[in-house]
């Protein structure tokens, strides 16, 4: 978890609320720092497009080429926390 926190701090250049930071740390822990680094979510957030960045969370719902219900729920929870 500490590693994920560090990556979020290094890759996100805009100020974050505590909830945004927590949601991004959860996301990074699950998908990996490389995925965050290459993500449209990160690019939009670093441009200050918070709502557009939040809309990227649901796109990360697949594993093994299939949409997984657990990932749909996880991304919805992360997005809700990010926007809270």
C-alpha cells in the first residue's frame, strides 16, 4: 500500500483531496503503477479535469478480456470516493 501511495504522489501533479488520494491509491494498488502512469485518468487529472478523470474509473473493469462484476463494483466505489 505504501508503494501505491508513493506512486500516486509522484505521478499526480495536481492538488488532491484526501478522498481523491485514497481512491487513486486503491486504484493503483489494484491495477499497478504502470497502468496509472499510462492512463487517460492520470492525464486528465493532471490537466485539472477532475470530473473527466472520475469518468475514467469505470473503464477499468476488465480482467482476462472479460468484464468482472467485482471490478465494476470496485471502480464504482473508487469513483464515488474520488468525487466525495
